[in-house]
């Protein structure tokens, strides 16, 4: 029983670890500031359309919209739509993007210049800058930290909303049910009463044998009586002698039967 519990726990850990491996592909859409972005993710390993997920949100002050994709597929297709007050101003389709490393895409109307997202400035550069630049940089760092924290929250939230999470929970529930069913069947089989063994008493066996002997003896006595009746009707001497000899033999056999059956 303990071995079965260990196996189930191991399978549960493998399922959960596989689920977390899937949750790790960061996708960033570079577009217009504060615009609405909708991205439909589909399976990129097949020719037919097979939707994996749908992501909606607003681009930040640099025009970045970031989300996390968790899937076991090696390639994905992305259908990106950028809107302003529900009016679509740009759309783009990206086919066969590889899963496993960050995906960075740009979607904007033709001729529009996108804003570059600033990189984190080193401490040495901050010391040499003026007080005004230092304030701006610190503000940028704080906003980046907030964005990173927001992204982490989205990643965890996306995982708990994803199909992988529900599949994992379903597998765990199924394993628990199988465990209790097996345990119930084992207990039921161990509690079954053994089949009743019928043991015949010696006296019953002897009684059966006695009944058999009685029937044989009764038949023998009947034959002797019939032979004696027949003897009274015979007139031929030779036949009379033969019949007497036969009666004597039957009587001797009857005596032996009585002795073997315990009759006096």
C-alpha cells in the first residue's frame, strides 16, 4: 500500500513539474502607447486553425503589451489586433513563432515610429549624471520594477487559468479516485468469507454403507425364497439337486454379506 502511495505522489510531481515547464514563454507586442491589444494564439505545428488562447490588454507608456504563453507545442501562430476606442487601426499575423525563448513583435500603422523601451541604467552611470537625470532614471527603474511585478502576476494568473492547470488538476483527481477504488477492492476481497466446507461425519458414511448392504442382503434373501418356491414345484431329481446346490451357494453368500455389513 505504501508503495502505491509513493508511485501516485511521484506521478503528481511529474505532472506539476511538466505544467510549470510549459508556463515560460514571454511574448511582447511593441505597438502604440496605451492602445488596446488583442492577440489570438493558435497551434503553429499544423496547417488547420487550432486556437490555444486569447490575450487582451492595454499597451504601456512605451507601447509594450506583454503576456505569457504556456503550451506543449513547439510552434505557435499569433493574430495581433491593435485598437483605439474599439476601432482597429492595425493588425498583423505571425506564423511559426518558436516556443521556448522570448518572442518580440512589432505591430503599428505604416509610417508610425515606435518608442524604444529604455534599458536599466547601471549605478556607475547614475552617479555621474545630474540630479534631474538621476530622478528620471530612478523613476524609470521603479516603473520597470512595477512592470516586472505585474508581468509575474500575469504569468502566475495565466497559468492558473490555462488548460494545462485544469488538465493537471483532472489527472490528480483521477489518480486519487483510482487509489481509493483499488484500496476498497482490496479490503472487500480480504473480508470475503471462505466457502463453507462440508465435512461428513463418520457415522453418516457408515450409515450409507449399511443401507447399501441391507439392499443387497434383501435382494439375496428374496432370490433364496424364490428358489425355494421353485424347488417345491420341481419333479425331476436332477433338477431338484441342482436347485438345492444353488440355494446352498446363495445362503453361504448371504452369510458372508451379513458378516461384512456388521449384521448377525
